[in-house]
């Protein structure tokens, strides 16, 4: 249960602070596997977009 709360907080903070920052989002996705599992499409898009930034 605690893990779910932590993941929710990380995702919420990530959404607020790096909503339009693909590089930061791809970093969060690659460093937190739980986020990557939860949002595979967003992470893939962010990774692809960050290559062109």
C-alpha cells in the first residue's frame, strides 16, 4: 500500500513539474520502473521526443 502511495505522489509531482518537459519525463520514466509500467505510452513518447530536444 505504501508503495502505491509513493508511486502516486511521484506521478503527481512529475505531472505538475515536468508536464511539458519530455527530457525530465523520460528521466523519471527510466529511473522509476513503476512509473514506466504504469504509463508505458507516455514514457515511450517522452523518450522519443527527448531525442529531438
